[in-house]
C-alpha cells in the first residue's frame, strides 16, 4: 500500500595534561515543527560519504501502530516507511520522492524501537574518474568499500570508506557498527537488525550532482520540515587551537571542523591512519580520513604538508540526541565532522626539523601514543639551531594549516615564545639550609617534570672593623 500526502507549494592540547574546553563542535542540520523533526548529522555531501537523515514523527508511529504490545509490528513499520518514502522529496537538479529513488523498497527506512525516530542513510557517490572543483578524482566503489584517489597533486592524500559498499547490482550498502544495540529495525524481518549488518543507502547522485539539495518531509500531523545539504566544496572548514602561546617543540590539541570529511556518521573513529601516495587498504585498520598538517614560521621558515593521524572525532552534544533517536539501548553516538588533532610548534621543514612521516610513502599505523600523530619534532641539535640562529625567539608567529583528502583546508595562528631563565636573589646562610629559586619558562616542552639542577653558590664575607 502506498501512502502519500501532498506537499502543496512547499519548495522542494590543549597541553597534554590540560582539560579541553571551549572548542567548537560542528552543528547538525535540523528543522522542527509541530513536535516533528528532520535532521542530518552534517550539512554537506562529499563523495564516498554516508550522511544520516533522522525523521522523528510521533503521529506516524501511533497512526500505523509501528509498535504493538511492546513489539515492532512489521506491517505497521512497512506502512510508516512507505509514508516516509512518499512524503519525503529531494530537490536538486530535479525533484524526486524517496519512493521513486529507491523504487518503493521500504527496507531503506530504519526504525529505532523505544523512540519515534526513523533513519535513512544517503550518499552522493559517482564511480569513475571525474573533475570536481579543480580536483581530479578517481572514485572506486565495490564490495570492499569506497575509495577516493586524489590525482590532482603530487603526493596526494587519498581516503577510503570501508563501510560504504557497492554491490554487483550497483546498489549501495552501509555496514553498521559491530556494537550497535538490538533496537534497530526495518520491515524485512520482525527481528531487530543485527550489529554489523549491511543496510541500504540511498544514492542521490542523480539529483545532487555537484550542487546543494533540499530535503522536505511532510509529517502526518501537517506542515513541512526542510533541511539543506550543501556540496562539500562550499563547506566552511575551521581549525581552532586550544593554545595561543607555546614553547618550542611543544604539543597540544586543536579541533578541526570539517563535516565533509566525516564519512561515517556512527563511528567515533580514533587514531585515523592516513595514506599519502598510492592507496593501500587494510581492513583491520581504520584508514579513513586523511589530513595533512603544514606548520610554518611566516617569512622565516616555510612548511610542507605532512600526513598526520587524527586523535579522535567528537560526538554531537547529548542535547541533540533526541533529534537522532539516540537512546542508551542503541549504544551509539552520532558524529558530525569535528576532529581532534595534535598540533606542534616545530615547522614541517626537513632542513630544520625531523618530520614524523615521510612524504612519499604510506604512513603506517604505528601506535596510539601522541608521538605517532605528530607532524614534526626537533632533536637537541635542531633545537639549538633554531634558538641560536634566532629563528625561534620570544615572539615567533606560527601558522598551522590542515588539509583534508579533498583539499579543503583551514588555518590557525599561535605565537611561539622562548624566555630567559632567571635566578632570583636569595639570602643563604653557612649555618642553616635555604632555597635558591629558579624562575624558568618551559622552553623545552609542555610536559610536567621535576628537574634537578646543580647550583654553585658563592659566599661573600663582609669583614667589619670594630
């Protein structure tokens, strides 16, 4: 049975020991009316990306009795799913209902038991070689995953989404996390969808192409909920540093807001390993989002792009959970393209520093420590060279730029500072113990340390004639 409702005229670190505070988290995109809502985990569409669309409609659940006697009613879910497909319109280069896009297959609509929320997964992926906004990409999608090869520049940055599959029939599927709880259903079975299962993904490439799309849902209660997803080339990428003044060879955390780079809405992937040059795929490691980091002292030392491992991706705040039907039993969070990344005060220039990753080979997944996610550092000799030649001083402007696999970039500026150590004047006695105070700015690193220094004390005798 097909359910349809007219849309009318609706237009289709911080230092390592510090606490991370005040860093921005990229916002989801949502629209609400009459107790209903439609939301997307990100506001952009990138090739190879999976976007989560969540529709919350209490009236739909009650009207079709999606849940009956505490169990999911397959017939009711089918009817609700068909209503959603018929009453959700995607408008881009043309307007088309979801029902038409998926040929009426209601299993594309997932329901979260214990909520009034339904999920639909979207992608905007076209296989083959193509030019996109000055980029020359080769997109490969098969039963192994979906991979983007950026052939625009030498030493290119590529990434792959091992959770977005393309079947032999040309349909896309998304592999759910292995940890997802037993509360997700579609109408293929009266049982819940098992963790790690593949679910259908709606490919909107024929409508979205290289432009924004509007998604409009008409709730059963009336009105229209509408959101817009923009093409990734229009996204605003940002980099926020948690520190403003840093010593030489220090390490701290920054936040990159890059919704177009988040290819998986449900996995909070940590310790992304990157790939530079020829893409190599290892399913046991999460080779997903590639970031390059370029650190320079403007006008003094230029930097070069160095591949880095992202520290962590950041979940949406809990205040947004209701929009996406996030309940404890689901055992998942929703992510939206905000990443933590380690920053450094050392320039990414091999003449003056040691680069953590070579630029011409695959970057191995080497560990979970911060050292495996740094772009550059200095040896003792390199440290002395930067100081003695006044390349790093008491006020050194530092520019840091991060770039994703699709060449979207953002920059932040900090100030490098090195200060002289000063010994305070102290009174000492030859008979009793005392203390000599050394006031030293941390010129070596940002790590807490207890250091013992030898101090030579000269005792000056004053002889007074009586």
